[in-house]
């Protein structure tokens, strides 16, 4: 089938999107669309959206429009760029959940078959960002094989994707042929095509037949890694401009029931993405001068004197042992700390374990091996900070790091030294930490 026919169908989808949801249509003005027979249905690397012309033309217009919006949102929200070192399959699932949540809450279009919605991960699960969903998958040890069984051609009740609607209520002639949607989905997902009208059982005209999507046997893989050599900063600026214009359109028209997911994902897309290990190193390897600041012994007298700089940096690290941290995450965190103290001898790192009680300290060196983890009860952050507050009379406390999921009781008053929270996958939202800096492990 010619590319010109596919481009004509693509234009119809853009027009439909502009008529019904103009703020999403803005994004299509910033995307590059190409026909490529090598792709099964559609995918994007953040720069180009590729479509299989034959499969795309076989889709009913509402389904094709939903697919176009789905893959365009992947590009606009920088999902290929934000992949980093994550598992690409789980990341694709997490991004599908976010994109489909936006589509089902903001539009009347169906989500593409083979892509996940939030209800397929957990009842009542409301995602905040792709990173949030990815952390949820890791925390609950959900792998693609487990999730594959939850895929179906029909969406949960109440979602906009349950019953794809034609704008005028009519059906195209090719929607009921064996070469229509069912055949396209059968080619894509391995299902069986619907029988042709000649062999199908007659249906009364009062109840027109609606073609059900065959159950897909594999999830839609529509995120490709960003291409090497392409300027990711330029790509980010390009889509950031598009997202801001789309957001302005949404605000001006006040359309949509609830744009919380859209705004959260917009903020995540526009924010710089830095690996948690990099942030941990940045925080830890500061010089003694960076941590010293003012000598607090004289502040009560109104004297703000520079503190005498010590040769060492004392960093106290607490690990939440309430049972929420798995051995893999614990070892990743410990290995980064070992590498840091090995590279920077001026850092003196003391390690503690804490659930409702504090165990330690253990001096962490390059050859340090984690002792048997103690704990398993509830979570209290106060014992660790109370201990450090008492220590300040005996030694300098320069900074503290806490590895946790954030589910616990925090001190009522923030400490006077810098605090870094390393939040494991599935931890509470960053804004719920009352003080300190938060980095999220993924």
C-alpha cells in the first residue's frame, strides 16, 4: 500500500485530534512521522514516530487516532530519552500505563491493543509518573512474563478504551471484513481474524455487530532507545517547548476532567534526568569546606564565625531494615558507598541499621562487607537523628544519608546538617519527605 494513502489517513487522525482535543494536537505539529514496513505497528525513538502503513490503515479511525496519540505522547514525554539504564521492557510497560492513563482520562479515544492500563497492575492504582510506575513494578517484583497474562484486547470497564466510538456512530465498511481490524491485530498479536460476513452468523439490524479486538499474546513494544549521536539536550528542548504549548492550550480551554497525571508527567519530562548514583556521589564527595559552614557554637550569641575546617568529612548512613529493602537494592547502595570511600580517603563513613531501634555504628571502608541485617519491625527515623544530635557534642556531624522507602515517623524538627534520602523503588512521593534532598533509586 502506498505511503501517500497512509499519510492521508494520518492527516485524518490529526484533524480529528485537533477538532476534539486541540491541546494534544499541538504535539503532532512537533513530531516527525514516517512509514516503515520494518516496524510491526508503531514505535518511536523520541525523534521519529514510525508507522507500519498496512497495519495502520487497517485500523478503524478512532483506534488509529488513539494509537497515533499514544506513540506521540511517548516521544513528547521523552520516554525513550528517560530510559537510562532501566530494564527496557519494564520501562515500556510503565510508560504505556502513564500514556494510557492520560488518554483514558482526557480523551474519548481507545488505547492501543497490547498496551497496559493502570488497572492491569493493581486495582485503584493511580500513576504519578513513569518512574513511579517503574518503581512499583520493581517493588512488587512484577516481570513481563507475569504481566503478559493480563493483556487483553478489551479494556477494563469504565475506561474510554472499552468501546471504541466513531464520531458519527457509523462503521466503515472494511471494519467487518476479514482484512480489517481483526486481521491487522491478528497479524500483530497472533490472534485469529474474525470471519468474513459471508460465513458469519447474521446479526439483527437492531443490534449492529461491533468487532471485538482479539486478545494480544504479547505487549506492544513501541519505545526504542534514543539514537546514538542525536543531541539529547536539543531533543529535550524541542519537546519541552511542545509540552509547554500544549499545557498552555489546556489551561486556556480548561478542558479535561483531571489533568493531574498530565501535569506530573509534564514536570517529569521537563526536569533534568540524572542517575541516582551520580547524585549520591555529588552529595558525598563534597569537600570539608563545603560541609563546614558557620560554627554553630557561637550562633546563640549572634556571632556568625566561620567554622574551623577539619581534614575529614564525617558522613553517617542509616539503612531502613523494616523489611522493605530487598538484597539487590541493598547491595547496589552499599557498593556505591564502598566505591566512594575508596576513591576519597578524607570521607569517614559510619553505617547504621534502623527499624524502630538503632544498631551500629559500623565503619565503612573499601573492603567493608555488610553484616547480617538486623531489624524487620516497624520504621522509625527518630532514633538515628536523635543519636546524631547527641553525637554533635563529641564529634562533628557533617551530613547524613538515609536509605529507606519513607514509610515511617520523621523527626518534628529538621537537623542542622545536610540530609540525603535515597528512596528505593516504590517509596513514598518525594514531596512527603519533610526535609533534606531526595534521590530515587531506579
